[in-house]
């Protein structure tokens, strides 16, 4: 038996079973082949091609500018590097909110051209018909509630969401709706931990938290933040596991020094 045939692929059903078994789900972002290969080899359960690519890969202030074509490209790169993890891709702003037909077309392109295993969309009741259309076509959908970055200009701030009772109740209602519509999971971003616990207990599909406390069924972080490549972003919920910014700039500085001093390449590094 080959090594490849022994690798157990993670599916949406795997994630549901993990929730049932009370095994925490791990998710990280990736936007390219090399990173995806490393993240997958590290044993993460799911890889998210987030529209956060607009921030960390393209340098935009918000996630709004990234296009569907660009997201498909990033997804293609990631899929080629993954052997085990479930690959979930964001549908970017403007590709699903207003028109269920357009939403389905966007999701189909992401699956056919991008090679994603599932798609993620932001919102609850407001995008009910779009979700219904995509799910009915047999495409797995992950929801996203709480702080939804595609709506940042409506919110006007990146502060914690659903602190008020009315917004908290809507979030619980939206969680239940997403489950009813057939979503396989829901990301909960930057909401009070107690609310995330309540939401997680109110539905049978997994919740994946980012800044939503320890009681979600899983956790997600942006890879660039987690390994310390992104110096300018330090929210309370972020745990940095490396300081790659310092490591990489240090290595580059040493390379520059070695070339300038004619130390590199030496005789052993020449043909």
C-alpha cells in the first residue's frame, strides 16, 4: 500500500463527527502552494483560503477589493499543496450577497476552477436565499457570523460584535438558520466567549472561533499572524507561535552582508 493511500482525507462529515466526539477542530489560512503544503503536513484539519488574502498577500486595508478570479487563483495554488486537510474557500464581497443566481455561479466556479472542497460566506438571514441555492446544488457551505469583515464599512469598527442583547439573539437565530439551510459549519468571529459557548451548544454543526473564546468546536487563525510574519496586527485573541518577521529580515540582512563582502558564494558553492 502506498503512503498516499494511507492518508485519511478530512471531509465535512469528519468535522461533524469531531464535534460529536468533542474533539477540537483546527483551521488555518493559506494562500499559496508552499504554505499549504507546510500547514497540511503540520496536521491541521482544515485550510481556509480567506479573503484575508486581500490584506496579507495584496496589502489592501480591507478584504473588499479582492476578486473572484483572484480567490480562484489562490485556491488553485493551495489545493495543489494539500493531501489531507479540508479546503474551504471564501467567496469574496459582491459575488453572492444580492443575487442567488450569481451566488451559485460564483460557488460553482470556485469548486470547478478553484478545486475547493467547500465555500464560506458571511451573513445569516440576509443571504438565506443565496445559501439555499448553493447548498441545493450540492456544494458544502460554511457560514460566518459575528464580525464579518466584508461588512466593515457598515459596522464602522473591528470591535467585538454582539455585545447587545438584540444582536446576540440575532446571532443565535442565524446560527440555527444556517444549520437548517444545510451549512456544515459556522465561523464565529470576535464575539463574547459566553455567547459563542451558547451558540455552539444550540446547534449540531461545528462552530469555529476566531476571537470567540475556548468553547467553540474549533479555532482558526490567519497563518501570517500565527507565525509572526505580520508585525502590525496584535489583537487580544492572537497567539504568536513564531517571530518569522525578525527571523526572515535577519536572514535577508545576513545574505546582503555576505554578498557585499564577497563571502557568498564561496568555493564550495561554485561549480
